[in-house]
């Protein structure tokens, strides 16, 4: 009799459990919140064609914008694309859901250099999306002299000719390096000096643009600036006179990731999407349209055979395939804890001036 009851109970559970999780097991929608100009529409269309899951893609232009929106209570997103230091913040604040790695077998396609990094040591919450550097770009046919350091950007001959990322940590980090300080300093005095130094750069700044700064270089309006590697790669693809260097002070290095925010309504779709993105044939679509550095080793192998011309240019350019010498001087942004609010307020103050 007891055994009979147990069997009945188990049978009931088997019937009920899938029903409880129905929105979790067969979702028809995926709400993606990611950087702008970063995920090819073709990849999203391929995902929809394969799984019948429609993708809504909302974009942001900085980690801070994404974080502020989620902290203000925006819910409903299934996948976000934070950078390393923002992962650290989100993990600390309990904003991400642990990943069920059994659902992401393509994780093994990643180059070992991009797993188990310090911001998420066991890849409990994140997988690598793209990586890259933040460094100095210039058009050698436009610049009045050959820039070698960030300090050169203050030269008055650059008046109105610089394009800068609208990225508070990268720009403040750059100025701190020019002053000889750590790009992740938490010292209020050093940070204040950085704001002053940044104010002195203002006459040279044509515009702040984190989405498509390469367009200002390509049009010739801007001659130099601070951009992400993918922007430099796009500029170089359209104008081979574009140079991208890690200057004497050093440059930035970053690792962008895919993660699932806590409370994501379509977690099943999110896991499918994470695995799909790591498929080599999908992953190379990213490199071809947005040439950052790709952490997917299997995808780069695939690219070598399917698109050898593009592969050769990917390997030859410092933006997509930085040399050891380039990387030797590259330092990441890290979470500065409570000093974040100081960075925020100095940046806001500077932008308002
Ligand atoms: C894409 C920006 C890449 C993010 N538009 C750099 N971390």
C-alpha cells in the first residue's frame, strides 16, 4: 500500500513538474540586452530559425548604463553582456543566475585563456563573448606628427580632432595613466587631478562616441582618439592608413561575457542562446561583422578554412590579433568598490562642463 502511494505521488509529480516549468522549458521569446553594434542580426535570425524563438534586442552603450537600468529594477531580460569588472559587481550583488553548464556543451570551444578568469573564477555565471583592448587610434595621413603616447593627445594641433569613447572607466583610466597613476586608483586626490587633466583635453575632443567612433575616423573628421579594438578594426578595413597602438603609458584589456540576470523569464531560451553563440559557424558571423577578438578557438579554426582572406586580415591587424608586446602593456579595469561613485560623479561633472 505504501509503495502504491509512493508510485502515485511520483506519477503526479512527473505530470505536474513540467507544467510548472512550462514557461521555462519551451519559451518562444528571448529578451536580450546587449551593447549596440555587437551582435549580427543574421545570428539572431539563425537562432530564431533553428528554435522558433523570437529575439528582442535592446541595446546600451556602456556597462554603467546597463547596470543602472537593472539596478533600477528593469526586469524581463534573459541575457546581458557585461564586461569583466561589471560581472564582478553583478556577482557580488547577486544579480546573476548560475549557469547550468550541462546545457552549454559548446563551452568547450573556448580557448582556455578565456575561461576561469578572476572576475568569475569557475565560470559559474558567465561565458566569454568577445575580448579586446582599448587603445590609441590614428590615421597616419591626417595626424600632424606620429603619436606614441596618450599624452600626445593633449597637443594643441589636435584641436577638435579627437574621438573618445563615452566610457567613464576607460577614459578616466587613460588620463590616470598619463598622470602616472594606476588606472584603477581609488585615491580621491588622484581622481580629482584626472578630472582636471581631462578638462584640459576638452578643446581637442570632437565627440564622445562608444557606438561607432570608427565613422569619425573614416570620414576624416577625427584624426585620432581612444577606441575599442573592434572600432579600430572596422576603421582599418575601410582605410588601411589607420594605425592602432598600445601607447607608451599602456592601454586597456577587457573581456566581455554573456550572463543570465536573476529572475530571467526565459531561462531555457537563454541557455540555448548561450550555447548557440558558441557554435563556430555562428561565432564567426560576429567576427566578420564586428571584428573584436574572438575567444572561441574552434570558431577561429573554422574561419581559417571558410574565409581565409578574412582570417588573414584578422591575424594581421593589431586590433583583432594583438601581439604579445601590445598586450604586455595592457591592464584591465577592475571593480573599485565604493570608489565607483566617485568615478561616476567626476565623470558626470566633467561631461557637464
Ligand atoms: C560594442 C562595444 C564593445 C564593448 N559596441 C567593449 N567592452
